[in-house]
């Protein structure tokens, strides 16, 4: 296997390059380090009475992991799987591993130092693959990989790996309506309904507050009441209060749609309407105008949709009102969507 370091190529652990990476980097630096420090491993204790999760000995047969460099000098063991990697790569990017490997009492086998952890083997595989690659991808596509990068990137204090997981989540659950409308074009992770439940838990656990309104909306919008309350395919919302917030929001969607699109029932002629009296047709009853009837028809079709204000689908090609009324309706729909989007933090109790 080729050497993991190559001159002239940007290493995945170099400084953040784009605006989103810089923003995430600033947020990570500002976050408290309690979680990372609480998860930081200590060196093996000499007391037999103290349980040390870093020296777990498994009774299962040892399996050689997919990350295995023949000339490596450190063996990482997670569960019953071992990975052979390079001490220099570990210590140069993780102060936690640097501290562990300073311990001269670490067990050695055939010249390789052994670190046993209580991490899941699959999480460790994702983590070490990222450590030893030339460049990190622009985004992640697998929920388990996102969880592994977020968990171990935090635990072992490797900001680039943690940033990549957060960046992936931010592109799937953007904080602006314009980005939400365009997310299909650039997101690398397409969450299932069950995945959104798990991501809500991750956002809470790792304080990724900027995605909470969108994640909770996604849960409420696409998950059935039973899924919200009981979970789905092994995923469930951890916080009972979050379950309650999502259930309440879901129950309010139909009423919210009616309120957001009630303007379509207004019979007041739009300025410049071609079919109103003010539009030049003397004696024409605005109450029977084409535009008023078209707005009523559109309003009824919207109210019949089982959706939220953000999920309403409108086929403007079938809206046969005059140009002025079409333009006015589009502007009002855009404004109502933005108004509802801005209300999401309040709707899910996130303003406190």
C-alpha cells in the first residue's frame, strides 16, 4: 500500500479553505471542550480495581481490519478488529493519540505498540481511513460514516474530520430557505426518514444548533406519528421533548397551510389586473373575474395537499390568471414560504 503522505497535495488536515469550512472552524474553536475532554482516554492504570476501557481484552478471535499497512508501527484494536497504522500520522493530527503514545508502558507485539479502545470497529475503520488518505472528500454519503467522523473526530480532537461531518450535515439541512430549495444539487448525503431521527440526536449531542430547525422540520414533515413516537428501523428520537415538539408541529401543518395561503381568497383586485374594473373593463364584476376564480381554484388545490407550507406544490402553468395577478401570487407565495421558514425555531421551541 502506498505511503499516506505525498508532497504537493493538500493534506486533509490542512487549514480550512472555503467560507463554510472557515465558519465551521470558528464554531468548533468556540465550542466547549467538555465532551472531548470527558472522552479523552487516560493511560493504563496500575490499579486492578479500576476499569480501563482502553485496555479491553476481547475473548473473540482477532480479525485483521481493512486498514493494514505492512510497515506500520501501531496496532489499533476496536472490538475484535485490529488495524495497523503509523504512529507519526496519529500523533501529528491528534493530541489525544500523542498523549497515549507517550506512555512508555504501552504493550508492544513484534515491535508494534498496541492501543485497545472501546470504539466500534466500523467507526474506527472510517476514522483511520480518513487519517491515512491524501485528501478528504467534499462530503460524506453514509450515515454511519457521518456518525463515526463526528464521534471520533470529537473524541480524538481531530477538527478536520469533525468539520467534514458537520459540513455534510449543513448541506443536507441548510439554515437558509434558498439553500434548502437548492440542496438536491450539492448535498452528498440524502437522509432517509429514519436517518433524520438519528441526526436530530447527533445535532443535540454535539451542539450543531444551526441544523436543528431543519432537522426537526424534516422529522415532522416526513415521519408518521408512530415513527416519531416509537422510532423506525432502529432509529428513534432520544429526547421526549423533541418527540413532543415534532408531533405538535406535524399536527399544525394543515392549519398552517390554510393560514399561509389564505391571501388567495382575497377578492380585492390586484393593481393592474386585466380583468378588474380598474384594469379597463368597465362594469366587469371583480367577484366573477377570471383571476379571482383562478385564485380560488389554486387555494382549494393547495388546501387539498397533505403537506406543510414549505412542501406545497404549485403548477404555475395551469394558473390562468392575468400577468399582474400571476406575478402578485408568486410574490405572495415566496413571502409566505419565507415567513414560515423564519418561524421554524419558534415552532420547535429553539429560541430559548
